[in-house]
């Protein structure tokens, strides 16, 4: 699994791992029933503590993205499309909150911000 973490990110490492795995599942690169690397193997690959990978996997399981089968490992859970959509919406909403806060600090009004979003969305 190709997970890149950043020590300079404000997000904790376990959250970065969780987000990368979620993105991989939601994009379809990991399908229902696919096995994830063991916590130990992922920790070794990323040069981090196994406790960090354990926390990321626990969060993914709480969110319904993976299931743990005792003695077998962790697997991608059956996709709940509504759950996936809600997760995407939360991520976009968080990003938009940050953008709005930045716009307010720089006296950029809602119309200008809306125009920027439309331009970015269209890929111009």
C-alpha cells in the first residue's frame, strides 16, 4: 500500500494514515474484501509505531470502512454509499471552512469566493 505521511502536517500521523486508506477505498483502488497490510507490516513500512497504525485501523473500523477478522486481519468492509458520501461531504466542508476563514481574513467577499470556487471546479 502506498501511503505517504508528512511530519510537517498539522494532522496526527494516525489521521493521515486513516485519510489515505479512506481515499483508497472510496476511489475503488481497494475493493470490498481486500485485505489491508497488517498493523505491524504497515508500521514497519512507514517507520512508525505499531500503536499509531493500530489507532488508524481502529478509527477506520469505527467509521465502517474496514472490518477486523480475529486471527485473519483487516479487510475492506462492504461499501455503504451513503456513509461514503457523508465522509466526502465532511472532508469538503472542512476544506471550505478553512477557505472561508482565509477569505474573511483577507477581506474576500462571498461572491468573489464563489467565483473562485466555480473557476476551480470547472478546471480553468
